């Protein structure tokens, strides 16, 4: 089965930049926010001519791309797929159906995201699928705060999308350093026991993939 990772965090916390050291020759980048990447020279690395960059905010198109990577011999060289961000898919789908009323819209929205994550869990060995997500922080009257993946609609909240991942890293900027938080700290961050030496690590996804290769 494929190795599935979620990187969550606020806007500007280094989520996309953490992908900077991936090999463009073996990576498919699905840009669901359609805003481009966040380091100098990315357009030469990821583009339509290289067939490693897809700009879409349709969940069905993202799922079709995953299916091609899994089944089509022309994509066997791909060993990393990045979906950045799942919130881009959720918000765009919600806006396209803004005038629709009733429960079915939210059911369909939840289903499309669930299907995308669920399918990734069945993909071929040796593949890493990275989902990037924005976060929301909730605070109660006593001041307790808790950070989790931001979702659209109560249906996805009930699913608790983090439960589909064994690794959820929180991207943060701490004293000017961009890091990943590897364990829960008033959040849904988590990682396999023994995968990382520290609760905070450098925000380089290549190092993360290497550390998780034994799990």
C-alpha cells in the first residue's frame, strides 16, 4: 500500500515550501489552490510540458489523476503525489454548488473528499501521497484551544478526516524557524512511534519520507 501523509497548518506556515526538495522527475504536483508554488524556479521544475503539474480544484479530476498514477504505465516513474490543498477542493466544490439547498450537497462534498483520501490508501507500494490542508483552531470559554484540519460541512467533521492518516504533521513558524510538529500539542498532529527523534523537525518533506520509509 502507498504511504499517506498529511501536512496541515495555517496559511504562510511553510506547508507548500516544505515540498521544495522533492524530485520533479518523480513527483506529480496537483495544485488545487491554483496559486502556484512558493519557491524561486518552481515553474521550470513543475509545468505542463514536464507532465508533472496539474492545476485543478475539481475533486473528480484529482481522483482521476491518482488513478492514472496507480494504473497507467506512463506514470510508473511517479513515486510522490502532492495534493495541495484539500481545502481548495472543498471550497471550490462548495462555491460551485452554493445555490443548492438541502443535505445532499454536503453529503456529496464529504463523499468526494473521503473518496480521494480513501482511494490513496489502496494505491501501489512505493508511492507516497501527500495531502496538504489548512487548519482551524477552536477555543472554548475556558481558553482551551485545539487545532485540526479545516473542513467544509459537519459531515466531514463527523468523519474526522485525520483518522484516515497515520502521519499528520503540523507546519509552524517558531522563532523564525519553519518546522513540523510531529506529535499532538493541543492539535491532531501525530506520527508513528519512533519515526522521529524530536517533537519538532525541519520542514523538509524529503526527510519525512525517508524517516517513514521503515513504517
